[in-house]
C-alpha cells in the first residue's frame, strides 16, 4: 500500500508545482511592459490635437489631410510588419532572438488593428463610405511620394556615379526641329487669289498659256496614229492577208521609167 502512495504523491507534487509556476509566470508576464515595436505615432497625435482644437476650430479640409497622413503612416507600418514577421519567426525558432522582441511585434499588430479601425470610423464621420477607400488612397500617395523622391534625387545620384565611374559619353546638343510649311492656296484678298479666280472664270487653268489645250486630269491617253507600214487584215473566213507593199513601189518605178 505504501509503495503505491509514494509515486502518486510524487506525481501530485510535481503537477502542483508546475501549475503554481505557470500561474505566477503568466501573472508576471501580463504585468510586464514590452518595449514598443514602433516608437511613436506623431501623425495620430497631430490629428487628435487638431480635432480637439475649438478656438478657432480646425477647417474640415485640414482635418481630412491630417487623417490621410495618419492613414499613410498606418499603411507603411502594415507593410513593415508583413516584411519583418516571417524573418523574426525564423530567428525565434533558431533561438537567435528572445521572446521580448517577438511579443513586442505581436503587441504592435494588435495596436495597429485597433488604429486601423479607428481611422476607418473617423473617415466615415466626414464622408459616408470613405473609410473603405482611404487606405487605398493612402497607398497610392505613398507610391507617388517614392517616385517623386527618386526623381528629385536623380541629379545628385548621377553626379555621385559620374565622380565614381566617370562620364559614359559626351553630351550631344541636337538642333531644334524646324516647322515645315506646306504650300497651300492663297488667302482671300491676295492678288494671286484674284488671278486664280479670273482664270477659272475664263475657263482655263491658272498659269496656262491661252490657245494651248489643257489636259484634263485623269484622262485616257488617245491611241497612237497607225504606222505607215502595211497591217494585216483579217478576212471573213478567218485567214489574214497582208497587203503587198512591193507592188506599189514597182508601179512607181515603172512610171518613172516611162
């Protein structure tokens, strides 16, 4: 009987000690404050200060701009959390980082979810349905700012690259394109216009010499005159008979001899 009670008592003591340890550890962890993953949120503080301003109250357009800027910060933080979470999870599994950093990331996710819900509610107070598209607009504005920053930094980065690697090629100044003027009819009131009207009324083309026939446009070319040589004449039975040209010459020679 005593041999059975000893292992049972031992197992009970071990289980109770583990339960007590987990209870006190959770209580201590719940009261522990982790270092915030993001230091502060100045855009949210600016919006709240503008919203609480009453004498004089802030303009609605200013409040909307501050709310959009707040949404832009939230979008950038969401992107950063999505990029950092898989890497931190792998490092946590390998034991390279502690639980404090991982818990601060999870706490930042919860705070960001509450922040997004608050921004959506604030946007719907200005315009109904704006909360569903405010983060899309904020993402587009972030992309626009990145492109503008790259465009503004292009000359400086080009100078740095030229100092480091040298100029790739000489600058070529191309001439400016000259406008091409197409000939057209003379304007009304011009002497050439009056001469063209007079020539058209006379029945001739402008610029043509009187007495010379004017070739009509798109006219067929008249057939050429028949040559003086003898041509073959088709008979009624389908056979062709050439007209003798030597008989005429022989007759002329006979007349000359006579």
